[in-house]
């Protein structure tokens, strides 16, 4: 096998060009087999095999810098830099990350996991290179989906001032996770259908040069003219008009064509955009036919493409999907917004039932938040369904455009807390902190799927200001469904009254805290009050005042960072009003938690049953000893 010759960076340079197609086949077979066993991002990686081979052939890593936007398409890059053997532990604790990581290899130039930032990072490298007087090439790869993110245009605008080489590859597969939307998608579609522009340019140039005496001069004049042959063939030419040289489009599965174009791009004295057309999921029928399903997948059967793990219970996303459709049937003001994630956030069902009230804004979370603010001012009730880690991009808009105006915008925050194999770039463990600090915001977290439905109904029908409902990835908890005390703003639910120790669980931690309270009673450590917090903001100070009368220790448990989280708010209140009561805030410590399973991630930081119980026992023992 040719693939066996790839042991370290730049071994690709020893492979003859005639063997590249065979190597591409071997890599595809390896990726399909490997990801079928471990799970991972498949469709995006299958689409860039030839593109990655071509880039590695014309670059010298790690001296040259290759930056992957998002990074979930970097599996071939990892293989070509000597990490093939690590794929057996892909996305497992202590194993290979699913994204580029600088601590994994010096060929990974930038840690990525989110979208639309590769051009900014690459431009930073270029400026540093020039200031340091160094000589290397910088290549930023960005998808057409990521070009809907505003940060990409900020970087393109800044890059236009460059007088030295900077290569930007647009990996255009007409997809982000779902099908692309918006003006840039339409624009790139026009470029795709431009009748092999590159070939036409070469043909026109050769024809002109054949004209005796004047031909070469005409070609040189055309090259120097900003509004050149391209303007006659392709209308608009956005990139050229911004001051960037445009090359392409080129077939992203024709390695010889790409290598020729990339070498041409390396000679440009300034920023150059190379437009590469690829097919997401190429080489594997199920992934090619259903690229969104194979964007991120668990282990699957290769022959059929079906997942190996059967779905056992409805997810929180499923509960949200049903609830918002039910509410929209009753209330025509309810609208749904997504940032290129209709499937992941559960809005596909809403899109089919209420297409005129469904809005996919593309990978543009900042825009989505302010767009929702405008809809609220226009009399609608917008629900923005978004992953917690992606909502971080819209903090300024939440603060200034929604909360400062006290608008009725609902944030349905999926994938909150630990998300497992995707790791630190995708954990949603900061939202309680940044949302709680903003005036006018109401923050809720359900204990189970049924309560999520009730909270969404409450947010639509009972509230009139900003509201966030935060829920985790995966199967919805079905515990405590018999406990359904009606929701009241800012009020917690006392599931089991007790004394001495009160355990206050938040959202995904409620079911864990239920078991902790059972263990406290079984071990006869103390009486235990068990509380489902429900509202992180406003804080239920009335409950805290009551608990202070017959409790010496309050334990708060949340799947959010400790800094600025629910536990710190409780601690501050109790210190000010009831300093005699000790508070034990249990949360995520001040460091990033790497990829693995959610159970292992919780165990490592003591947010599992035994870890919480140990912390409670130690704190209670210290409290009792101090009384003696």
C-alpha cells in the first residue's frame, strides 16, 4: 500500500504523481473503515482528500502554515503528518482529537473547532512573517458555508491591503452542515457554472499571444487591468473588486489541476483566493447521498450506512422540536431561527410545517441574534435554536440588541454542558455565566424532557422579555416526571424536603443530585433537601432564606464553569445575608476539558455521583468538626 509509506510530515513528497489517485483511494477506504468504528466527521473529510494531497504536495510542513477553518475536515491532513495510527483512538480520552491541535503536531498551525476564523488567523501569521523577515507560505482553507460568517469578510477586507503572498482556499461543496443559504451561496453557484473559467482564461491568453507584434502587449495590459477578462465572463467578481486575486474555479478532485493552480498562487505578490469545487461525502454512497447525516456520525455499518447504536429514547432536541411545533400551531407569532443547523437543533420538522415562519441565516450567530431582535420589535416571538458553544459568538448582540431593549426573544440553547467526543471547542459550559450577568435576561434549565416542553411554553406564553432555556445533548432524562409543580418565574422546585444539607441541582445535574441525596440519607450523613433549581436567573432568594433556617450546608451542582455560575451567585447572596450557612459550589474548574465521553469528563472533575458525594461528606465533616 502506498499509504504505508506515509510515516511523517512531507513523506508525500516521495510519492510519484502517478500514484496520487491510488493514494487518495486508500485514504478514503481508511477513513470510512476507521470512522465506522470510532465515529467522527466523515462527509467533510471524504470531500477534501484530493485537496489535502495537493496542498501537502506544494507545501513544506511545518515551515509553511496550513490553517483549516472549523477543522473537522483535517483527518487526511493528520494522516499525511504521521498520525494515522492514532485513528484507533480518534476522539477518545487521551487519543487523537477530531480537530487540529497544536499540542498534537507542529504541523497543526492553529487550534480550530469553530467557523469563519481561518482567514483572520492566516492574516495574522502573514503579518508576523513579514515583520520577522521570514520566508514561508500561509494557506487558510475556508468552506463556502463558513463564508456566511461576518468575521470572514472582516478578514478579507483587511487582507486586501497586503503586498505579500497569502493564499485563501475556498473549499466549495455547496454545504456547511446542511445546505447553504443566502447571497454568498448564490454568488458561488454562479461561479461554479462559469464554464470552466480557468481553462477559458488560458485559452484566451494563448490566442491573444499568437497575434503578431501586439499580442503579448495586449495580454500584459489585460493582466494589469483590474476589470479584466474575468469581468467579461463572470459578473460581479466580488473578490477581485475587493482587491484579491481570484483563481478558479478548479475541480477539487483533480489533483494535477489543483497543484498547478496552487503553485501559481504561491507566486502572487498579494492575497489570492483559489476557488476549489469539492463533493462532500465523495467516494462513499451513503455519505454522498446524505452528507448532513454523515457530517458528525457515531459508529455505523459500512455496507448500509446505518448507525450501529439504536436510538433508545427521545432526546432533549426531540422534545424541543415537538414543543415548538405545538406552540406554533396555536400562536402564529412564533417564528424559528437557526444558524445553519436546522437538523442539529431539531427545527427540520418546524421548517416543513411552517416554512414561511422558518429562517436559516447561515453560519452567522451574531446576525441571528440581532435579526431576532428586529423580529421581536416587529411583533413576532422569535425562538433562536442554537448550540451553546456557538451562541458565544453573539454575546455582544444578546447584551446590546436584545437585553438592553428588553425584547421578547427566546434562546433555545442545545448541547449545553459537556458534549463528549468533540471536546473543548464544543462544550457548552459558559452560558450560565455570560447570560446571568446581563440585565433583563431570564435563564432556565429543565430537569427532564417534559420540563423542557413546559419551559418553552412558559417562555412563549408567560414571559415578555429575553429568556434562555438551556439543555444538554443526548437522550432526555425521564426521571421525576411525576414532579411537575407549575412553573413560576424565579422559583425553584423542592422535590424532597429535609434539613441540615440542601443539594441544589441545575438542569442536567438534577438526576445526578437525586442519587446523591439518596446516598446521603442511606449513609445517614444528615437529612437532605433535594432541589431542582429551574431558574438560574432570577435567583430564588426566597428559597435560600427558608433554607437558611434549618440547613448548615448548601451544595450547588451545575455543568457550567464555576466562575460566574449559579454556585457563585448563591455563595454571594448567602455571604451577604446568611453568613452562618456554608455554601459548597460544585462546577467545572478553571481549565478546558478535553475530548472523551461525557461520563468520563464528569468523573474527572468530580461531577459524578461519587465525586459529589465525596465532596459533600468532606465539607460536612469539616463543618461538624469546626463546631466542636
